[in-house]
């Protein structure tokens, strides 16, 4: 009896399908921007977004001030 046969191929396929489901579920649970099935992002995601926008505006203003001095 060989290692590669229909039974082992079917067991491998089923294990792969189950593993993909578990990985998808774990990835969905690990996303910090959403809490449960709610569409609204959580407070941490909102604060992160505001900090990123503030940093971009600060950088943009600083670049404009440097160009005006030249």
C-alpha cells in the first residue's frame, strides 16, 4: 500500500479545508478595528486614525514652512 492513495488524499483535503476555516475565524477575531459583528470601528481604531491624520498634517505643514524659508 502506497502513501499516496485516495483515502489519504481525501483525509488531507478535509484537514486542509478545516484548517482554512479555523485560520479564517482566528484572523477575523484578531482584527482590532472591529468588535464582533458591529460595523462601527472601536475607540482604538478611531484614535489611531486621528493620530495618523494629525501626523500627516503636521508633516505637510512642516514641509510647506521649510519650502517658504528657501
